[in-house]
C-alpha cells in the first residue's frame, strides 16, 4: 500500500479533527507555548509543524510544499539526506538574516527561495517528485529548519559535491553539498520582535482555511 502523501485535503481533515470538542483546542490554554506542546504531542507532529509555519509566516500550502520539496531535491539522497537537507534549509534561514537579502526580499523564506539565481531546483524540475512527501527525511528536515528557524551553520551558499572549489567550504554528509560564503556577523539582521498569540492560532485552525486561495492568514 502506498504511503499517504501530504495534501491540502489531509491537512483540512487534520484541522477538522483538531477543532473537535476533544481536540487540543477544545479547552482553553492560558499559554501559547503550552498549546504548541500539546499540538506537537499529536501523532502527526510534522503535519502540525507544517500548519504552524503556515499560520505564523503566512505561506500558502503550495508555497511551503514547494520549499520543502525543493530543499529535498537540492540535498543528497540516502541515509544522510536529513543532515544535508537541513544544511540546505539553513542557507535559507541564514539568507533571511543577511542584510543584503533582507533589503531585497525581507525575511520571507519563499521570496528568497524563488528569487532569480538563488536556488536552481526549479530549473531542473527535480522538486516535482518530492511534492507532498512528508515521510521523506529531507522533507522533514526542511520542515524542522523552517519551523525552528535555527540554522545548523553560518554559510549562505552551497555547491554540488562534484564542483571543484578553491575556497573554504564545509560538508555535512558524505557526498553532500559543499557550503561556502560564511555570513559576516555584522550583516546579521534579527527577525522583528513578534509573538504569535494563541488566539491567532485558534482562529487559523477554526477557520478551516481554503489553502488554495488563502494567501496569508494574517494581514500585515
């Protein structure tokens, strides 16, 4: 039997179950962190993280799925895929803090990922076969990195393993990408101080969002 892929429908079904009387939001939580911890105790923790990223950052389902599939496609396959994919995603996190990228695209992961000349995965179309495959280690690594917004290194660029380089680089998996161009700490731009409120998440979940048409759940 084929394993179930992530889809708009599966997320909507998950939302329906979460807002039931007995679901995590069936009772009032006084603290946002406690609510998230309750959500992450669910069996579908990666689906929950996916939803939280959408709610917090305002991405559509298609945008976040595209980034996760693209990061998977940019990484090395096999047993070391998680480490290399997380490292690829970390370049996106780092760029979202780099002054040059922030000036061009803001802190928005999707705007940076889709910008011309940034990531080549769309040119090859290699990402298409990974869309919605939340069971893949690379896809899960992408979710983890975009959920925590914590990078595993300070590089902002990478090249394929076969590319010859005459500069300092670092790898995170056998046969994986070579990471280069370390971000200068003086160029670091923190995210704006923002705290998503528990009530915001409850509204997002209860609205049973139409992911295809909803550009963002919060108006900026």
